[in-house]
C-alpha cells in the first residue's frame, strides 16, 4: 500500500515587508489584496495543525500542486523552501508551481531555482516539464501550468511542447504498469474555473490523457475540494481538487484540507481509497469529511 497526500495553495504568510521597488507592476494589486483579504483568512495556526496531521498519517509521498507564495517576493521563496523541508525529505515531496509562484515575469525561474530539489526528475528521466519520479508502484508526473499573467488575471498555460513530453512519459510509465499520478496547478477540466483563471491549453491536456491515459490527476488553484473526471482510453480518470492548505475555518472558502490516497495494486488495476481531511472549527485537528473507494483499470 502506498499512501499519497495531496496539498495545494499554501499562500504562505505573513508577507515579508515589501520594498517599494519590488512592488512595481502586478505586485501592488497582490499586496493590497493580501493585506485586505488573504492575510486575514490564511493563517499560521492552521500551518502547525496541518504539518502535525500530515506527519500522523505517515505518508509515503506528498504532492504539492502550487501557489506556495503570494506575490513572488524573494523572501517568500525562502519561507516556502523551509516549509517544504518541514513536510519531508526532498525525495518524498514533489511540487509543481502555480500562478502565484510565477506572479511576475522571471518569477517562474525563481521558483524552479528555490525548490529544484522538490521538482526534479529522477536520475535517468528526462529534464524539464513534466518531470517523472518513480516511487514503488506509483509514478509522480509533475506538469507546470505556471506563467506570469496580466493584472487581475490568474491564467495558466499547458504548452504543445509539454503535451508531447507528457505523452511520451505516460506511455513509458504505462508500459511499466505504474499508477500514473499527474500533478498540475490549474484544473484541466472544462468549465472548472472562471475565464480569468482558466488553463489555456486545457483541451490539449485532455487530449493527451484521452490517448495515453493516467490513473489519477491532482490540481489546486480553485481552493475547492472537487472530484471531477476526464476521459481516458479505458474509462474516466479521476481529477481531484483540494481546499487551500492553510485556509482558516469560517471563511468564504472551504476550510483547510488535504487529500489522502491509499493506492494498492488490484488484479484488474489499482484500488485507490480517497479521504478528504479538513481542519476542525477550532483549527486544532484535521478530520475526515468525505471518502470514496475507486478501482482504476490497469494501464
Ligand atoms: Fe492558483
């Protein structure tokens, strides 16, 4: 049995004091927005409970689907790197960047540099996006949808180049009979977000899955615990979203949560048990709020 935990959208705070020069451009809007809203809703108290709850589940691996920071200031990347270290060792934690990690031009590279140890392929696998990490019966395939976008936009992009590389990776991992778990920050499901938050190239992503298959797709971005699906070559592929990992209870978005998957090989494929764990009203613990058992046919 392989236990995989999925968290996303940490938006780690509090924000470091921003220098005026750094607040040029889109960051001004993000900074004001943080001061008004996010800073009050996303909290450090939840972070400690989250780390304790994850450790108590003794996961084999942790997937982090982006938006670790807010407005891409240098100090935020350092804080996020520390947080990744608190989650687990580099070979047991896999991250992909979100739009906030690529908030302004050049930021995506900064994310890649700061968190490289959590975003690099295994030795012998191809470099770049998506990266592939094989862990027992499971293959983590980390795609990037993170691009800088204009003011008031939170779009992502899935390029043709990545589509080609994802296709090859899924074929190779399918031939190896592994449970292929694809990570991407933006939801690749049609209509899953508002227009200004959409994934451009989502249909390209869905075409890759329809042709080459995957066993599980994990995303963030929406801060919602959704359970959707997209078509694969042998039936539907489950697609899971998750609440923001540090969301205080009682806000307009669902309280902080993480997805927990117990993956087991079954005769006809993989048996995957899912549990959604969410923080209690006093932010003291995480409890199961939803669950399901799935059987996914073998690749
Ligand atoms: Fe996002």
